[in-house]
């Protein structure tokens, strides 16, 4: 992650504009007490009424200038904060895309959304509004103190002491608030995760009458979030009376001590009026110290949370000088591939097979046998811990991820559809490569065109979130359409026909046979999905237990045969009878 200072340096000109406008605005503020001094000493006490009109005009000009430069300052600082927040959010989102699947295995969506949205909003506030106020407070304080010491250095010692005391209090407050804000940020992420998970699975919740449990779960985290915010408030409230007391007493003390000097003839009445006005001006920075420390602590806490994401390094990296395949034919080879998790749990062991271009490989096995892991390794969602995987005789680690994954069309077991039109879900961002005719042909091959054309808007029908309103079979067919429409040299179907009837599944298989130049990998639990494959491998415990064609595997009387018997035994017995 780039340091925050690097984002700030990109807006040096903007910050200079803010500082210049702020300096003029504050300087104009400093002129007002001087005009007040002249009104009291020259007009009221001295009786020179002719100067009154000029002095009142000066106050008007000062007020107008303060408004103009104050507007420029506020607008520019908001613009800078917004731009920096946009850049940080873009960089964070881009970095998240570079992280491997193992990162998302450990971090839930709600927490990441909290980082991308809420935490960056707090940083936006810190680098925009808070930074501007901080500059203004520092400049304002220095200028006020300068004016005070110019008028009467003895009286100026009083606000100086007050400023030192409030500064010490603000430091203590910031330290206490910093720890609290980290806890608040963490709990906010958890609360978002719980709410998002519940709303995404609301139909499952209702189906299992789980509403009461989910409400209690949400309320427990909401209570925790409330308690942390109250903890923050107690810290702030603990110190705020100190700020308030000092700011209220300061003008009174200045008035009393300055009044003695006026009576003694050591200070003019106009100078005292100006000094009191300056003391009122310095009250504002004192009051802002508490608010500034509050918002600053919030921004620092959020920045630390984002830094933690950047401490997670991508497990899948691009080669420094990737090889480029001029034409991908779709030849795939696994050579003694093994894969295990960080905890040492073995997922795959000594997997070896080869698929020639245009051929079909079927993969079967019980749940947890490692079928999907083979696909994840081929797409480099994870890297194999042993052996090598080749595409067109080139190790996939030597290819760019863009070419590797761009050569593969994947129909995942867990179908994900976006809240968009059917046509855009089929294109999936490949608008320039997938035309209307490609979409329609792919839908026909996937047996999806019939139900799509019955919809009111047909291919422009907007699908609800995650495909809500569509059956499991309809979602699978749209997902298969998406894969076929890409015309990629490798097509993978990961248990993608499980929600389809046998007739529809057979029709899709026939359509796949009409793709002679496409290498196909079919993962399935149903033998009907793989029986026509050129080779079938059966996995057990992460290793290849059996391999061969449909007929040869039946002849082995092993796991494949047992599966055949379980799925078709009763039907065959009925036919024989």
C-alpha cells in the first residue's frame, strides 16, 4: 500500500490553495478586533465620528472577504478529501482482486465491505475536513497569539497557558479514543457481515424458521456495537467539560485582569476590547481540539485496518516475464500434482492425466474427494504444492493469469448471477467479444432459449440479486450459456447439470459433442454426465483410484461400477424383469 503521504503529495497544489485561502480568511478575522479597537478608542472615547463610516465599511469588506476565501477553502478541501478517498478505494479494490482465494477463505464479505466503504469514508473525513481544520487551528492560534502579545504580553500569558493545558488534555483523549475506534471498526465489520449473510440467505432462514435465532445473533452484535460507541462517548464526555470550562473562563479572566490594567492606565479601553475579542477567537481552536482528536483517531483506526489487508500478500503471482501462447489448442496435462492446505491437510496426491485438444475428461468421486480442487489448481486459484500443470506443454505458472483464465470457460457448481440482464450475465463483461447472435446460439445449446424467450423482456430481462426468481435449473442453463458463448478452447463443467432433468442434460451433452475443437472437463456425480467422455477418472481420498472409458470401468467392477449400480441398478433390474 502506498503511504498516505504519497496520496497527499498528489494534491500539493490543492493544499496550497487551501492554505492560501485559509491564511487570508484567518488574517481578515484578525483585522476585526483591530477595527473594534479603533471604534472604541477613536470614535467612542475620542469622539471622532467621521471615521465611523470608514471603519464600518472595513468591517463589511472583511466579512465579505472572509466568506469568499472561506468558501474556496471549504470547497477545495472537500474536493481533495473526495479525490484521495476515491484513489484509496480504487487501489484497495484493485489489491483485493490480486489476492488469492485463500485470503477470501479467511475473510468474510461483510468485513471487506466495511473496509472498502466505512473505513475509507473515515479516512476521507480525516484527510479532507479534519486536515483542513487542523491547519486552520494551528495558523489561527499562532496569529491570535501574535496579535495578543503585540497588544499586551502579560495578558497573552493567560491564553498561552490555557492552550498548553488543552493540548495536553487532547493528547490524552486521542490515545484513549484510538484504541476504542479500532474496536468499533472491527465490530462494525462483524455487524455488516451478520446482516449481509442473513439478508442474502433470508429464504433459507425463513424455510427453517430461523428468524428468532438470527435476530438474537444480530442483536448481540448490535449491543456490542452500542457498548463500544458508548465507551467512545464516555471518553469524549470525560474530557469535554475540561475544554468547556477553560473556554468559558478564559474571556472572563482576561476581562478582569485587563480591566485592572485599564483602570491603572496601562491599557486602553479599545485595546482591552480587541484583546477580549481575540480571547474569544482563541476559544474556537480550543473547542475544536476535542473534535479534531475524535475524528483524527477514527481516521487513524480505519487506516490501520486497511493496512492489515495490505499486509496479506497475494499467494498467486504473475511471472516476471510471462510466456505468450500464440494459439491455445487446449492440451492439458497434470504431472504428479499434489495439493495440501497450510495446516498440512492433504487435498490431492499424485494426480497425473493428459487431455488432448478437443477431447473430454470426466471426473467422478465422492464429496470431498478433490474434484473441484483439480479445477481450482488449473485456474490457479490456488497453486499446486507438488508437481506441475501444463497448458499446451507450458507450465501454467509461466503464463499470464489473463491468458490462462481467459482460455478457460468455467461453469461453477455454485452458480452466481449478477443483478443485471440475462444478456449481460451471458456476456459477463465481454461486450466486445460476445455479440447478440453468440448469446442466442449459446442459449440454444444450453437449452435456455425456450424459457428466456417466454419472459416479458426476453434476453433483456433483469435478473434479481443472485438470480432470485429463477429455478436452480434455469440458473445453471444461463451459466452454461455464459461458458459456451466465450468460444474458449477449454470448457469446464463442475457438477453444472445437477439441477437439470435427464432429458435436458442429454440435450446439453449432445450440444457439447458439437464442439470438436473444445477441450472439455466434466465433473459430476451422475454417470449420465460423463459416460461419453474419452476418459473418466475416479477420485478417492484425493488420489486417482480408477481410470478408463465408461465400458472399461464397468468391467473393473470397482467404485465406478458401484456408482452405476446405485444409480441404474433398480432400473436395469426392472427392465430385465
